C-alpha cells in the first residue's frame, strides 16, 4: 500500500505543473493596473489653455503629469455636466515647463478640440482584446482573461486579425495576450500612441499554436464617424432626418483636425459649378503665373507640348503653346515654381523619350525647364536625365527635386535638390536631399510639417503609410486604399527576356507615372491625392489611352498624420469621370480646386466640391 501511495505522488508531481499551468493563470495583476489607471468616473485634470495645430498647452496644480501620460479631452459645453460632455480627442504629454504641460493631439474623436475643453483621466476604457493564438476560444488563458475582464464590467471588443475599427465616442486601449515558446506575455498598449502601459510575462510549458509572431503591429482601420447635429445648420425640410450618416463625398466633420479645413470647404461650397471642355487629350495640368501679369494661367501637358489658357468671362481661353520637337516623347509630369526669383513661375516638365535598343523597347528621361520671356517660351534647361517634382518643405518653401531612372526599374538611387545658378544661368549640380534619404520614388512621399523624423509615403499597394525615418518604421496607416492610378504608361526594358512559349518573348514592360501627391501647409498640413475608384486602363494588345466606361467614382482626398493614424480628413464630391490631375486656385479669400477629367465625350476642366 505504501508503494502505491508513493507511485501516485510521483505521478502527481510530474503532472501537476502542466495541469496547473493550464488552469491557474491569474489576471489580478492586470486588472489591478487597469483599476488604478482608469477610475470609475472621469477625473478632471485641467482645461486647454492654448492650441496650435496638433499641440495643446494646459496648466496643472501640484504634482506634474508624467511624460507620455494620455488624457481624454471632453468638449466643454455650457450647462452640461462633465460626465455628459462628448469626447473631442486624446492627447499625450510631451514636456513640462513650470506649471504648464505641452501635449500632442494623438486622435480626433467626435468633436474638434478647442481652447477651454476639459482634460480628464479617461474612465472605463473600451478594451480591444488581441491574441496571436490559434483556436483562442478553447485556449484556457485567453478564455479566463476574457472572462475576468467581463466580470470587471469592461466593454470587450475581440480583434480579428490585426485590424481595429475603433469607436470614436469612447477612449480605448489594446490588451494583448501573445504566446511564444514556453511563455505567455500580456501587455496593455495605447490605441493611439502604441506606447506599452503594462507588461506581464508568464511561464507556460504547454505547446502553443500561433498564427502571427509576437509583437505584430495593430493597424487602425477606417474609423466610424460620430455624426453630431451642428448649431446654425443649413435649414432642411421637416421630413429630412437630422441624424443621417454622411453620404459619399460629404465633408467628414468628425475628422476635422482644425478650422483651416473648414474654411477651405466653405470656400468650395457655393452653388457655382464651372465646367470647361478642352479639345486636346491632356495628361497633366497646373494653375500658376507664367508671364507676370498676375492673371492665373491654366497650363496643360500632353505628348505634343505645353498649352496655356486663361479664365476670361467665365470661359477658358487659349493663349499660346510650346511644341516638343520630338515625336517619341511621353509626357509624365508637370509642376511649376519661381525658380529664378523673378516673380514668374517656371514650368518643370518631366519627359521620357521612347527608344528601341537591341530590339527592346525602352525609354530615357529628357526633362526640361521652361520660362516665359516676352511673348514666347525659352528653355532654361533641356535633356535633364531626371524625374522632376516640386514639393513644399516643412516651412512651406517650394523645393525642386530630381531622381534618376534605373536601367530596368523606373526609379533608381538618391533623391536630389536642384537649384538655379543665376550667375552662370544654369542648373547647379544636384545636392542630396536629406529629408528624402532612402525613399524609393521622388513622387511617392510628403514631409510631415511638425516632425522632422516623419514622412508619409503613398505605397505601391495604394495605402498611405507614416514612417519614423530614423528606424524606417511604419507608425501609421491610412484608413482606405486609394486605388491604382494607371493613366500614363511608358516602356522600360527587361533585364532578362521572358519567354511565353515557342519564340514568343517579352522584352519590356510598361510602368505608369504616379499620380500627383501634394502637401499644402495652408490647409493645415494636409496632403491631397486622387482617390481612384474607377477601373484602370484596359490592356489590349498594347497600352493606349481609352475612354473607360467602368463602374466606380473618382474623388480628391486629403490625409494627415494624426497620432498613430492617417485618416482621410477631407474628400471631394465623387464623380463618374476619370480624374487625371488637380490644381488649386487662390484668389483673394476664395480658394477653388480644379480637376482635369475625362469622360465619354473627351477631356474637360471643372471645379469640384
């Protein structure tokens, strides 16, 4: 009998660690942290004293807040108690000076953040529960964690995959339970800054089946806007619902980062709708000031040359043109800036010349810069072996950038800044443009105005990502796919022929010139681009320009990096025409957005709202 008891104890000794590991994972440390960090009701800290773009200042009494602390901002409304005020955004403390704190706006929720709004410690956060473990519902530690959070009366939203669709009317956090080899790790992570707020590692000897590596990035998907009735709204008929969700193409008030965008929308919101049919099949256009008469010039580009128009008596009137002396030109891009400081804009024209080298179709860059002298155009530089682009830097200054073409790929090597050497009357030698170091394409990026270590990039998958440049790390992602832009094809030879069977081989490929992607500091640092929902070019035999009759609507969209998100902060009316290019016209206090479009009848320019 004694031997049987000893044998039984030996068996229990070996089995108990495994069984207990599966049954006794405790979550008290986590819930104690949550209860200490997030009180049952809002606790007021201060009010916003100053605001500029995405930075705010507030005063505090007593112990200063720690750097990195997140607070919820509530929209201060007269005669409304604190617990009923609506969330306006999330801020994160950056620095302390005296009795004041500087904080960054990490997320805009249902309201715009304004001076006087209340700053509170968030209470009862929505918990977005993430795991990388397969079959999570039968995995005991995940099951017990979820049960514990629900028992504590937290609102729990389980994440499928690695995307979160956050509510915009409540503060949220991410609780991560991830499994590795012989361990579990539980973390609390900010939904907005991605800072780690809490971490606990637990030994776990059972085998864990996972579907993603530990530490996978959580992506904020499209936010669901909160529609708030506005005071002094435009009158509607009694039958019209006042709480209907916004239709496609309407202004997304819930995502406004500042009043600058609102002012732009008001300038665009008149009933005026200008439409100007043009005869040529233009590819690009810019509104600029070419001849110094202070009248806006509408300049168009196609494979034959440059064509200039002006608006007169609500008509688009032709003025003059510059014809390319090469029939093998493919026009790729058009920009404008005052390069030599004479008060007139030069035209920055990116051109490719089609070639046939050893029976292979190819192309080389033969870009040029034109200025207007007297009554004609004069080339300032020709045969430039660069893609050319004009951008706004972080101070609002225009910069001329250049990048070379690769032998087998469209873009190769560094991005350079070009200057006009007035003493010699030439373009000076290229200088490496440090803010764009290691960026693949001169056309795909914009700088983030308030942070020299951030850039946003329009990726080949048509999303916009935000990068922390010192580590080349993705810190933010756009909420939508902006669609393929396949409007301007040109050939590039293949490094190695591709045989399709028999003697049929492919010796070159077509690549497409990227869409316009513009940063505008005057519109609160937003970046504008074409949202391409229409079907791309047809490929029949050879690529050619066709009038598409597919489904979908195109629009102009604006994005901005806010916190760890790149939301669509503004979108124009969507139209059933192919959007090819766009340009802004500034006249006094009125700003207008013009677009170059193509429909079944041809090409036109029109204002878009």
